[in-house]
C-alpha cells in the first residue's frame, strides 16, 4: 500500500461558481467532520486545468471526489463531466453533481449522466455523509485506498 494515500484526508475538488453555495458546501463538510481538503474552482475551464494539472495547477492534488455544479461559466458542467469520463487517467474519480432542487435532480437523473450521486444545494451534512459512505469502492472508513 502506498503510504501517501492511506489515512490522509480526502482531496475534494469543488466546482462551483456561486461563492455563497461554495461556502455552504464547505461548511457542511466541516460540520460533518469529514477529514478533507477542498480545492475550489469557479468555472469549467478552470476545473479541467485543475484535474489535468496544467498551468497554475501543475502541482494540484489529484481529487478523490469531484463535487460539480452543472451551470458553470466558460465550460458547462456537462462538458466537464464528459471530458473527465473520457480521459483514462480521470474516469475513475467519483463525481457528485450539485443541483438547485429535487425537481432538477430528477431531470438530471433522466439524462443518465454517469455520476455517482446528486446533492441538492445547499448541501445537507447527513446527505453528504451518506453519499461518501456509498462510495465504498473508493473509500473505506474515511481512509483513501490506492487504485
């Protein structure tokens, strides 16, 4: 086992253009006592630079989880998701889509976006913890396992 990954906090990439929603999501993570480090990017192009470690993100950590808003400037969240799923080095990163309502969540589910789950904003602590626990193939008791 790689000692760089075992027992370390989760690396979460939050892709959200609304700073109020981003703040509420980060607060939910703190309240849920999820050991993590959150990196925030505010548009789809920046998200792809981050996950591909280009430009100012050359030394960015590889995310263990991506929290993705779909309505983003520059590059839509659906485009980001398609690019992440198409790249061999990124396709195994779990993606959870952030939606504005339960109605919107149902519409997105009908699109078969190939995501691990959906969370309604503002993110509920208990719902988020449930999502993390459901991603057992990537996580085991808040310990990151090597791929």
